[in-house]
């Protein structure tokens, strides 16, 4: 699913933060994304879109992933690490320190489209100049 035009910047930031946490969790517990996709009951490409923030994380998929990993959904949804195994908490903190809010590649690979409905640029009426 492509980014919807009515997404607010906060929604986009939240989706990217959740995607980053999903990737961190998967990289620690399952090196191959295809295994995580299989656990979520989806294709590898659909899982990749969730993990990169190109699409929202679906509730059913998240529930399956967290059940597969034996963790709660709190970390992915909110960033709350309470309740995660201590070795996973250490690894999460290490990985989060290495990956700030959004990676540069995520930002440059998926630029936001220009705002819609803002009118024409100054100096252009939209009428053709016919003599």
C-alpha cells in the first residue's frame, strides 16, 4: 500500500518508527525476513513494505509475528521495552542507538510526495496563452 495523501506528518513518523522497531526485532530474532513473513502469514514483499514503513503494520500480522517471537506487541507499537527478555532489551538498545529516528536511506528512498490541493505555483494561471 502506498502512502495515502491524507497522512499527517505525525502518522508518517509513527509508521516509520514502528517499522524500524519491527525490523530491529526481526533482525535480532530471525535473520531472514522471509521467515518473519512466513510467520506473519504474508508474502516477503508485503512484509518488506511493513518493515520499511511503506505500508502500515497490520494488526493480525503483528499479532502473529509477536506470538511467533513470544513477545508482546508493545515494543513495536509504542517502543516500550518493558517485558522483553533482558538479552533482547540490551540488543534493542544497541540497535536503536545505531539507527536514529529514521535512517537516511529510508528518507531518501521514499520521499514524501508534494502536498496536494495547494493551487498553482505563483505566476501561472493555468490558461494557455493563445493570441
